[in-house]
C-alpha cells in the first residue's frame, strides 16, 4: 500500500521560482532577495486574510524599495515560471496520488500561478479562500478538506521554513524543497526530508 494518498504543495516557493520575478522587478538579485524574504515574514505573520498586494507593498517598504513595485508584481504575475523539474515530477506523481496546492495569495493570482505549473490539480486553496494566511492551521485544514484526504495520509511539500512547522503541526509529514538554502528556526519541527530539488519526491512517496 502506498504511504500517501495525496501530496499538498506550497505553490509560490516549492513549485514556482518566484524569487526570479522579485529580482527582476527589484532590478537586482540582492534587493529582490531581501524583498522576497520580507514578504515571507509578512505573509506568515499576518493571520486573517488581507489584500495580497498590501503585503507586497509593506514588505517592499520594509527593505527600502518603492511600494509601487507591488503593483508591478501583480501586472507581471504571468512571468512566473515553475522550477525546471516541477512539471515532470508532478506528472509522474499524479499517476498514483491526488495533488493539490495551498498558497498565500489571492484567489485570482493563486489560480493563475497554479495554471502555470502545467499539470492538473485536484484542489487549489488560497489564503483568500481559506480566510487566513499560512501557517494558520485553518488554511491547511481548508486545503485538506478541498483535497478530500486525511493529514496522516497527505505529504506536504514546503518551500519556505514557515510551512515546515505549520504543516507539521497540522498533522502532515513534510518534504522541504529548500531550493534557496533557507534556515529553519531552531524551534521548528524537522521535516521528513530536505532537498534542493523536487526529484527525490518520487522516491519519498513510494
């Protein structure tokens, strides 16, 4: 019997290279990196849903960038690209389990980003739909309900450190696709696995 019935993915970090778009809009890799890290801090500390663009504005301001970059981010949203192996890996996983995503953004932006991955998802859950930003447990529960699976039978694929603890506390095993080599807080639960690529998922889920 397979270990999991489903895999639930963070979208904008685990499946999609959102870092590159932030860098392009900020006009430098260093500025984009700082903006993206500030954005993650804001999103994971927000709680109840507020407008996604507001979080992008606040995080830009925090690192000394113009708040107007948030509107440019929304305008250029469809320039986001999946990680190179994402489509192939998910296409294989989709033949043996249900796939879903849960993402800290608006309903419209979340669905546009999910479409860019190029594989069908059984459920797309956004912070706007759930009413809360991750790591609020209600966001993960909404995603599990939409997917129709139990936490113990669902593997969560995290992209950022906040999701490792949040999904673990929601009862899921966590595979951390730590593409950018981010640090895990000392207080966080440890993931089942930590990798720089999505490819090891094919073995972890057997």
